[in-house]
């Protein structure tokens, strides 16, 4: 076996996801420069996907598999439909007003007076602020604001908003994830995952209640998020 | 997914019907626990609903299976069943590689193809994918040298790929 054959074996282990982090990083670096290994990776990835699909048979009742309870679907769809129903009841505003208000609110938050910022705001930011409550919270004089180097946490009532600017796109296969620390808790709890828009701006309303939050943090996590931070937080804000 | 991004609950239900067995099956194979597998399934689908932008492009089935496996691994780690695990926190990059699995792929057909592999190739592949362990842990589990394990993983994946050539393509 040649040294390069050994590298190809490592590519297979990498595709399967069984390499320790350090070796995986070596393979990733090698893939950047070796077309033969890239081709091998492209060839093997669908086989790895197929291994995942083999588990589908475990949940196929026609072949005697263990199936998820029908109540599971009912639980999930009840939450989904409840959310869509509440959205339909939300008051509607002129799109021009909403967009302008959203741009204004976020510009205030990030402390930038440069009007060019509004051109950087992406559609996700505007969509995130498409609630009158959000706009009122962000612009209200009684909202509590906690600044950090690249953004701010804003609280009003029991609502929590996180805005960040000058963010880089997360590495491939990763997202940013917010974390909250409840008062008296010793460990961070997972909150939302998000990604910045093209202008490097992110704006999210966290689902947690502001009344019980002692700190907010942000870290880079694998797609889908994590239950515990797996990387050092890029921001930590004490409330 | 476009309709799901537009907050179409009916489209989301279709997505659930199409992929819940894959998500639940992966979680169940990793965790061997029906209740925990349902928890993973619920978490994965509600995460997709709340943040559909997480899925960018490529094959949705491959992506959602990876998310399910990641979630299940998180639970394994939180249970401290693998306190010595050296698994990377990240999964292999795929963004530069468009992976397309034809629509007629199905779990039973893949399962049969896996069963056709020699046991010495199938075992490390399944241990690696569903067991949440690294290649050297696979070597210790199977009693084989590490180099042999890696070669068998590669040979097995290539055979699987060839066996599924009619249903899997890039």
C-alpha cells in the first residue's frame, strides 16, 4: 500500500465521520489540494448517506420496524399549526413602513448612524422585525440594552432580542447558536441557531423569557445546533 | 422546502411524512431507545420549522439524517455513555460537494445492500455511523488493526456505492 492509498483510506474514514478532530482537520486540509482524494470523497459520500437510509427500515412498519408514535406527529403539527394560526391573526402593516421601521430599529441597536447600513440589511433582518411588538421594543426608551463588542442584547418586558454586526459567515456545516443562562443555573441552555445576512448583520428574538436570564452567549456550532456549547463562545453578555 | 420556508404548514406535514422514518430510524439506531428517538425526531422537525434557512442546498435527506445523528450523538454524550469519545464536534464538510440521491432510494433496499457486504466490512461501517465511536475505538471493539479497519471501511463503502449505483448517484 502506498502512502497515498493510506490517505484514501483516511478519506473514507473521514466521509463516515469516524476520524478524531485532529485527523479530520488533516484530511480536510489535504482535500483542498488533492483532486484524487476529492473525487474519492465525492464517490463515498452517497454511500454514507445510504447507510443513514438503512436506518429508515428500522422505522418502516411494513418490514416489522419500530415506528414513531402517531402522537408524535400530532404533537409536532399541533405546534406548527398553532404558530401559523397566530401569525395569521397578527396585524398587517404597510410593507414600506415595516421595512423602514425595521431598518431604523436595527440601526439604532447596532449604534451605527451610517445610513449605508440600511442597504446592508438583508431580507432576514427585515423579516425578523416584522412584528409591531418587536419594533416597539427595540425603540422604546424603557428597553434595557446590554452592549458587547459586536452587538447588543435588548430586553423589554419578558422579551429578549440579540443583534450582532460585522459577523463572518460561519464555517461550512456550522451555524451560530445563542445560549442563555437562567438565574441560579450553572450551565448554559441552548437557544436559537442563526446565521448573519450578507451584510454581516444578524437579528433574532430569543424564545426565552427575559425575566429569568442572567447571561446570553453566542458560539459557533454544527448545523442543527448543540445541546451544550462545543466551541468557545464568541460573545458573552452578563445581564 | 421553499413552501416550508414560506411557513406553509401543509408543506411541512408532507416533509414530515416523507422524512420522519429516516430521522427516527437514525436516532433509534444510535440511541436504541424509542422515547429518546422520538425526542430527537421532534427536536429535529421543530428546528427545521423554526429555522428552515438552516438547510441551504444539496440533498435534504442526507442533511436531515446528519442533523438527526448529531442530535442523537449529543444525547449519547450527555448520558456520558462515551466519556472517552474523541469524536470531532463537527461532521464532514459537504458544502462544496453537491450530493444528489435519486428519489427512489429507500431504506429497505439499502438495508439489503448492506447485508450483502461481508461482515468484516459491514460491521465497522455500522459501528462508525450508528455507534458514535472513532476508528481506533472500532479497531479495539473488533480486535482488528487500525489500518485494516480503515481499509475495510473504504472497501465496504465502495462496494455499497457500487451496489446502489442504480439508485444513488452524484
